[in-house]
C-alpha cells in the first residue's frame, strides 16, 4: 500500500444529525473503499471527545449505523486515555462522574474499586441540599455491581478515602456534582471531614461547547470544569489541580497514531482489527483529521504537525463559508462524505 490515512470521522451523534443525504454516501464509501471482503483495507478510527459508554458499546452503535463491522479498538473516546491510569489506581477507591455509564466504563478499563457519583452521593444524607426538589431519577450502572462487592455499607463508604475522581462524560447534575466534588477535593477524599490534601482530578476533555441537535452550541465539559474551578478556588486556599485529556491535547493525537499502527497488522493479514500490543513500527506518510470543530479538531491536528492533514467540515460547530480565521484547516468541505471522497481520491493517485 503506497500510503495510509486516518479517517478521524465525527462521532455517531454528528452522523445522526446529518440529513438523509449524508449517511448513504458515507455508508457507501466505507463499504467500497475501506474494506475488501469485509476486512479492513485502510486504517481509520473514530476519535471523539464524547463518551460515557464503553468503547465496545460505541463500536456496536457505529456498526449498526454505518453497516460495517467497527472494532472497539477503532473507537477512541475522550476517556479512553484513562486506561493508562489503571496501574496507578487499579485497587484505589475512585469516583466516576458523568452521563451514561461512567462507573461501567472505568470498570471495563480495569478499575476495581469505583463508584459513580450518583451512587457515592446516595451514601451521604444531606450532601445535596437540593435533592428534594429534583424530580428526576438516576439509573445506577448495571455492570458495576459485578465488579464491586455485592453490598456496601454506609460506614465503609464514609471511611474510604477517595484517591481520585474522573470526569468521564458531561455532568448531568451540575449543582450536585460541583457540591460533592468540592466536598471530596477539599477534604482529602473524606467528605464532611477536615481540610486535607486534594485527591487527583481528571477530565476526559476540556470542550467549552459542542454542537448538538439544538441550533446553537451547548456547554460542554470545559464549561463544567470552569464552574467547578471557580467555586473551588473561592472556598479553598489552594487552587484546583487537575489534568485534562481529549482533543486538542497533543497526547490524544500521538495515541491516535499508535492505535492506527496497531491496526496495520490486521490489514496485512486480512483479519478484523485486534489490539496488536507490539505493533508500532509502521510510519505513516499522511494522517487525515476530519472534524467539525476548529478549536478542537483542527487546532489539535495543527499542533500535532507532520504527518497530520486537517479537513474541516461544515456539519457541526463550524458553519462558515471561508476557512476558520484562528485555526485554519488544510481543507474545508461541506460534509463528511466530501472529506472521505477527497482523501480516497488523493490516496488512489
């Protein structure tokens, strides 16, 4: 193969937002050009700052949506890098925050002592002073009970020090989560106790806003981080310490290239993608980043430098007629299928 490319396609949510004309061309291109007899011919991954569900579940959703077999290895979400922290916190008590199944995500990565913030808060009477006014209910992660003790006591949770908190996906209840996180972070992981050393805090991404189904952008995890940081710094003598992952973090793009290298042996063998741990010697001539957010997708590709080539679509955050001023892409197209068509035409020559 003369060269390899990455199709960093937008998430399933973006594809679903597209009109009926968009999905069939992408579906056709994936079938006709990226696969031979059902086997992956050209490596590509789905790189998204979104999350809240295991990669295996996202891969199944994308497979049904696009009509091709997508491997969990091809799905890189904002919280995927949390896998690399398992050795550090595998048996430590940690709390996972966000929509979807945050504790199940962490348990699948190998964290053995994790609770969602929904369940954690339920062990503390009065920790959320507004709970009585909230009419919605939260569904606990179904999977986490199989990876934790069948029964936790209130005393055991109260006495266990939280060593780290992970913001896996967007917070559903900002007021409750900011309150509980401040309690955890100010007291060294023991809410209601004296001030202590701040536990570790990790964010899956730092997106200020993102495009959803509503015409204007919605506040993202970056906005939640700003709110939490502002409150924490107002009530605590030391500034909040945290680590953010997700695009445009250069680490994410280096990790994406590593994942793509792991896909190469599957292509040479004509098999479905698997995690080739020792793969990584291949050097790509060019990697294509297809995205709709200039400050996240395009900025990240530009910072990553060679061999990344950025393609900006008008299907999400960006809707301009010209290139973005602050973070200009190498190419601007209308839709995802236009980007894929361009890449395939360049790589056929």
